[in-house]
């Protein structure tokens, strides 16, 4: 206890002065509480519904890709890259046909549902071409955009194949796995083209 002396000369004790400042409270950024997403009326209720929705999604994506690939080929200058894109265009056209066969195996009419992910990837690819000078730099950008597309397709076909296996849709499974392997090979080919010399030329 602290001591103080009054005018009487006697020593008296007084309580220790308390700090008038309020303690600093730690504050954190206000967080918006997570909410459950409300399902639409036509939302998938079973795995087969989700599977069919996925087929519609990638069907749209493949058809959109058949229109985008010729533009990429025309803007590419590296001969190996142009050849790879041309070959994959032919493969993509086959992928469209295979998906139609998959719909048929399910007893369904082939139907496309806009794929927002693919639309975004194709828009990005267009932007890359607009923002790069023709030559090695643009070619490197086209490869980057193309591989993003391939990675999306690999993920999609892999997931759909897993669904088909569980659903015992063996015909669809065979079709999806065949396309999956072609997407993987295309991605590996693009990596090889970039690694051999193209990226180095883009540095100059």
C-alpha cells in the first residue's frame, strides 16, 4: 500500500490509485457467417442426377472448345504447337461424339448445359492472346491457357468416370476413361513443347 502524510503529521494509508484507462480490447474483422446454400427445385437428388448434370456440363464445354481451338491454332506460330492444337481439335470432335454415345447408353437425349468454368477459361485464353505479342510469348500464353483447360477436363472426366463406376454404367465408364487418357496425353504433349525450347525463346 502506498503511504501519504496529511497536515496533522500522521501517516495514513490510501488505496493505490486505479488506472482510469480502460483495457484495450482485441478486435477482429467482422466475419459474415456461413450459410447453407438453398437447393433449386430441379436440384440433383441422387448420384445419377449429378452424373447426368456433369455430362451436360462437359458436353457444352467440349462443343465450345471445338470453336475456340481453331482460333488458338491460327494465333500460334510454333509448328509443334499448331500441330498439337490441330490434332486435339480432331480429338475434341470425337469427344463430343462419345458423350452423345454416353447419353444414348443412359437412354437420354444429348443435352448441353452451359459450363461457366469452361466459359471462364476460354475467356481467359482470349485475353491472353490479346495481351501478348505474336510469337514465342503468345505461344507460351496459349500453352498456359490450353493446359488450364486440359486440367479442368482431366478433373471432370476423372470424376464422371468415378460416378459411372459406382453407378455400374460400364459403357459410359469405358467411354469416359478413353477420353480421360487422351486429355492427359494432350496435357503432357503441351508440357513437352513448352519445356523443350518455347519458354526459353519467350525470354528473349
